[in-house]
C-alpha cells in the first residue's frame, strides 16, 4: 500500500479505531517526559519529542518479566498474553535495535519464547526524525533519520498530517485494515515528506567507525581503557538506556511453598554481573567492564552477527552522569 | 515463526536419588538425579563435556558440568562444590535424597571424542575440575568404546588425599591394565603412600608422548597456566590441547551475556575450547 495520510484533525478517530482492535502505544506525556505508553482516553499524542528517554526494548524484553511459576508440582511457563500491540512513534534508530535484538533472541538454535511472542504481536509504526539531537549519529552506524529498515510502517510528521508508508507485509496489512481512515497524499504532502528525509540526515554529525572492530582487537591491552574509564562511576545507566543491551539475570521469589521466576535486566557494568560463587571475577575492575561493553558493541557482535550493536541513539552520552562520550572513546581507539 | 517452541528456560523436574559426599571438607557432593518424566529422560541426549543448569526453585540456577557418562543408564550425575557465598550450591548441599529439583540442558559443546578416535588420549585434571573429565573417562572405558582409543593416560591431582574426587573409580583406573593412571596430591598425610607433587611437575615426570595424541586438561586457572608450558614442551600442538572454561551464567543459551569471553560465549561456543582458540582471543586467559 502506497503512502497515505491522516490529517491531524482526524487523527483521534484513526487512533480510536486502532484502539478498538489492539493495544495502542504512542508518545504521550508522563511525569514531564514524552514516553511510549498505552494511549488513554484523555491522552493527546505528543509529536514534539526528539526521542524517548528509555529505549523500546522494554516493550519486547521487559525490565522485570515473570517467566514461570512453581510449586510442589513443578514449574510452569508463563508466556506473554498481551495480544497484538501497535507501537507508534519509535524512531528509526531504535527500530534498528529491534533487528539486532532479533538476532539474539530469535536465534534459531534457541528461540526465546517470551521475546518471540511479543515480537510476533508487535506492529512497529516508526516515526521519522525531523530534528536529530546533538548526540545522534545513526547515519554512521547503518541508520538514517527516515530509515525504514525493520519498520512495519514508517510515518512522517507533516505538521498538519501524518503520512504513513507500509514497509513490511505486516505493515501493509495494518494500513489496509484502516484504509477507511487513510487518504491519498497531496503533492505538497509528498514534497514535505521528501524534505524531511533529505534534510534530517544533514543535521547529524557523523562519527568514524571504519576499521574499529579490528582496532579494538588490536588494542585490547592498551592503557587507553584504564585512562578513559577513570571518571566512570559504574552506574550502568549507559546499559539500561541502550536499545541493544540485552543482558539479564534470572531471579526467584519464594512465597512459602510456591514462587515465581523473573527475568530482570542486568548490566555488564556491575561487578556482581560476572562475579562467580568462588569469588573470582573475570572483569573485576571498572575499566575492564567498560572495555567489555565497548568491545561487545563494536567487536563481538560484529564477529557473531555481522552487526555493530550500536544504533547511534546517543542515550549513553545524554544520560551519563560524568559526561562520558562513547564517540570520544571510539575516536581514541581509532587514533591509538 | 512457528507456534511450537520448546521453552529453553523451563527446567525438567528431577529427583535427587543419591547424594555422595566426595571429600573430607564435605563441600563437594555428587548428586545422582533421575528424571520424573519418561519423555524428559528420553529427550535429554548429552555428550561428554557438556553442562546443564541445575535449577533449585527459590534459590536459582547454576551451570554445572555433567559428571556421568552418556552411557550411564537412567541417571545424571553432577559434582557440586559448595561456596559459602554461592546461593544455589548452598541450597543444593542442603538437600536430602528424594528432593525434587530441575535440570535445563544439556548445553554447550563437547570434547572432540570423534576426532580423538584412533589417537592416544592424555587426561589431566586438577581438584574438582575432574567432573566432565570423569564423564569422558567413563565413556571411553565402556566396553563398546575402549577399542576406539589408543593409550589412555590420566594425571589427576588434588590439594590433599581427602580432596580427591571419585576415590573408588580412581582405584579402578589404577588397577586397569589398559590405561595409565597417575594420582598425585600437593601435600600428603600420614596415610598417603602415593605420589606427592603438583600436576605440572608430575606431568613432566610422566612425560606422555605427544605423538598422535590429544590432551584434555581441566583444572583451576593457576594449574592450567602452569600445565600449558610442559605440554607445549612435550610437543603437544595448541589445537590438540583441549580445555573447558567456566563463567557465571544465567541463561546457558547465549542470550544473557554473562559468560562472554572475548567474542565467545562460554555457554554456547564452549565450554570446551582448544588452547589454540583461547590463545587467539583478545582476552588473555592463560
């Protein structure tokens, strides 16, 4: 289905129609931030955000997730039962992160049933960026402000309208379902769509990652790691806000004779993450953990999946309490 | 995407049939487990060197090497060291026979037994890292398998006589004339009449031929480190020196990220690695 538009005045009708059939998540105002959340009756969509503070991974791989329950009779799996969820407003960089997570969680040898169930039920309606942030560098790591890769539908905010393009079979089917609410775009609509896709990338300051994977291997023992990690507090905000970080732990909660098993996000920046029962910790120092985090994103995942597991969203830069900047670390490695 | 997915996070229920205290310090116990369900038993196919997650509801899960042989009928065995700070190992050690726990797996790769066919095999173990090596020795000594391998040499050491694992089996191995077994302790006691000396030293004395030979070596990091030099001096090629790594794990299936060593996941790409592969990793392990 080719590009179609919904005038802003008709947006509520369209959303209500979607909400009748599916859970609908979109950008709404919560506690002073624009957050991706279930759109309530009184919610207005807020389209003035650059990106969400937290990455969308939590929609498919929640921070805390019940995976099974147990009692004297054994353990029973608890699979997600949310049904089809339409997610509107994910930025193209974050959409790419979902493709990276797919490689981990939908790996043929061991499919993760929890992720798979949510992924299968998710319709991703991405929203192209018009105003990238100073911390953005998606164009250097395989993305683009108006990139459609991984999206089911790609939307453009044309000020007076939203323009939708079906990018996958699932996305085209979604648009067909709601064809009654969609109109053919005018020439002006298409012109303004094209302006976004051509102008937005120019607002991004690119970084250089050429040869980075080999350089990282070469300079694993370099003193730069200890030096550049010196200010790091080991708070882990870079990993929790990273759209591709997917480390987790499994934790049991016991209530008398029964209990639950939870999957909980973890961070390789925490010493306890790799600490073994014997007391041995293969990544004992903070700088070793930071090196591991960078190596994982720009080396290990390239070797294992052929992809840099960084989408250039800039969250680790924007949220770091001591202003560590992954772009600088990358540049230091390349200059070594 | 298919609808039918085997949930790799769901442990299979097992009964703790027998518990054997292995050492004087009583912090090493072997747990003999049997599956509660016939279909779980028949679908659990494992190879020497693989591990499984032992799942104790309420405490959590730990990755433990499988110590029984794939040819042992009806049961699985795991030898577990209890650490005071180890939640799962402490819970396991507190269990009684007849308790019910869970097993997830088998996971990881295995020792290259197919490639070892027709070759001499040297097995070097230290302390309680003897578990998957014991699985391998039991497997190779099985009547249907012994002929597939040439000379089998075992060098096994522990801190003290009381810390040697599988004492009855060690005796059997020493008595067999189709293998050479060298047991050693770092420090003897008044009853110990056997060898005294560190594993690398004994290895030098035994000096097994590297001709057409593969060596499987498992032990604490410090022992591994000091065993590599004599092995290389004896002429063993880095690709014929095989070891097994351990790391903290949550999932066992290459997702949770914990066990990463360089670009490898110990759970999925290992736990068995050749010395060759380990030397290639950016992270210096040995």
